[in-house]
């Protein structure tokens, strides 16, 4: 891990995004590729099974939060690639 110096956006309501929005999809793909071959056993549970479970739980929680606050209206297929869930693919 490398420490990163960041500054809050100068504009009120501005967003700080790291990596830059144009690089996020590529970073997700690279991370996914890197994890594809990694299988570790966590007390009898394979990493791939845990990743799928965590993904479902995170997307379900995010959908619930956004719906509760009136920010989300469409259904998400929890089996689709993350790039599709985020509207990048």
C-alpha cells in the first residue's frame, strides 16, 4: 500500500474520487483478474465462495440504503459483473 496525499475538493459539494473516474473500471477489472486465481481456505470456506457471499451482502445493503433514501429505483441482478451493476459495462 502506498500513502496518497489528497485534498478536499475546492467546490462546495465537490467529489473526491481516487483513482480518477476514467480509471475505476480498469482497476476493478485488474483486481478481479488478480483475485481469480487466488483460492485460500478460511476455516473450511474457500475464498471464491466468501467473495460471492460478501458481494451479495454488500450489494443488498447498498440497494437497501439507496432505496431507503429515495436514490435508487431499478432492480440489480446480483449475479451480473460489478461493472454492469455500476453502469460501466
